[in-house]
């Protein structure tokens, strides 16, 4: 478990990194501003919403909302959204969107007080910034029985992700990666989710469309990417992991456990 001093230091680092990002254009730095990046964002948001089973009126918690770009895409599904962000600088951008049915909170997720339960907890590229074991336990506590989590996170086996986090001489090229963040291998991550009490854990590698893909090449690259996502071994190098898990229901409904989640073909971690 992360001790208090380490958690405080990590939180301070993330706040400082958010301030640095806010001085420019965070969404462009993260790769969401290009035509390919915008397509990736919409697909990612749709996959998360589908896996979390969004329905109008459902209570949803978004962890690490950043500038609110994904918050806006999630809110379009009609859910009642609470969005938490540690960086007040990034959160100011999110609040400026004036989204209906969204409550923004400037807090560190791992130790903040929230009024649950929620029917879903979601996030995009945020769990790898957190104290992972403690965060998963907290999500389990905040979910209603049968509630789901759905996250998209960087895949440690992706070559660019690996280089971003290991080769010192290329790190200045990836300044948008904070010193505190990591990436995930899906097999250990699946174990951590089960240890936190989750069931129906599915972690699927996806996302081969690089944000710098020239616009005319997007259809072709997307088609190749979909094929690679279905190819054993090669799919393990995809850029992201789609992570889904469920808090066990109070009483499991017949057939519920065997029903696959919608979207990509599930691959148990």
C-alpha cells in the first residue's frame, strides 16, 4: 500500500504537471486535437459508455476528468455525472464547458469523500496516475451491487508507451507524460481487480490509430487496426487497454455472469 508521504508527493507532482499542461493546449499535447485523435476519442468514449452500460439517469462517477473533453462525451448519454479531478487548473477548463447534469469536484480520488453508490465508474487514461490497489478498493466501495467500472488505459507493451516511460533521452519528446504515471500489463492488472473484489474482469487490447495519422490515411489505418485487434499476439502491442469489471450483485441474476459485455470481443486477463 502507498504510504501517506508517497501519496502526498505523487499528488503534488500530478498537480504541478496539470498546471504545466494548462499553460498550453492539453488536448493537443495528449493527441486528441488532430482528426485521427478526435476519431480515437469518440471511439474510446463510446466503448467506455457501452461497457459501463450507460443509460439516461444513471449515476456515474468519472475519475480524473482533466479538461472535461471525455466528460462532455459521457454526459451526452444522459447520465448524472460526478467528475473528479486533482488538478484545479485542468478542472477550470472542464467547468468552463457548462455541461448540464455534471458536478465537478477538485479532489484526489483515492481519499476523497463521495456520496455513493454509483452505478458506474469510468475514466480515460487516468487509472495509471493513481495508487492502483487502493483506488480499485475505493471504486468497489463506491459502486452499487452489480455496478461496473470501465477504463481505457495505456498498454505497457505498446512500443511508444514503453519508450515514453523508459528511455531517458526520448523523454523530452513526451513531456506530457508525468513522472508519477505508469502503464499497465493486462494480466497483473486483472489479478489486482479480482483481489479488490471485482468479478467479470475483461481487459482487451485495442487502439492502433496513432493521433498523427494523416487524415487521408485514417480509413485504411483504422481498418488495419481493427484486424490487428482480432489477431492473437499482435493485438498485445495495441496502444490501449479497455478495462471492464463488475462489483458482484447482491443476488446474481440467472444468465448474467455468462453474458459478454458489448463492444470488442472480450479477452479475459
